[in-house]
């Protein structure tokens, strides 16, 4: 079975082809639905790609992104457990509510000004017992 990204790439190619044939976005979405069923992109995505192709963009690939904030946040926290929320927001160029959401996703929380995992591993528990 093809991965989700492969299916989306194929759908973009089909959208580009059907747009070149001057088929409206709603009809393109209907035809994609017949072929891909539950794995179909939303009609708003079809419209967005049609608009992109109409403006002269013929590339079906996503534009490169600056990096995933979750991965970068994890790297910052692992490098410096005492980093502040304000410093993280500045480094990642995100707002405080986005930072809280990402930290919850990574299962981090602030404890005595340190970012620590919510659930300690057995090794972490034993280390805490030895040090305290």
C-alpha cells in the first residue's frame, strides 16, 4: 500500500493534469473521490492547488520548510534543560501558546525552571533515588 505522501503527490499530479484540461476544481475533487475514496484531499486543497497552477506554478512538490518546531524544540531542551520559555519562543520564532502546545505534544513540562519529561523512565527514577 502506498504511503500517505505518495498518494497526495499522485493526487497533485492528477489535479495538475485535469486543470490543464480546464476542468473545474469541484469536478476534479469528484473524480479524485471516485479513484482514491477515503484518502482524498479536501476540496479546499484542490482549489488551492488549482489556484497555484493557474498562477503559473507547475511544480507539484511542496516548498521546502525551515524545519519542524517540535524537533528543534526538543534539541534546544536537550541541550539546555534550564532554557526559559521566552528564550525558546525567541529561538523558534513562535508564540507562547504554540510553545505550550508543542511542549504538551512532546510531553514536556516545566518543573523548578527545568524542562523534564512527564513520565520518568526506570533509569531516571533510579538516578533520582540515588541523588536525593
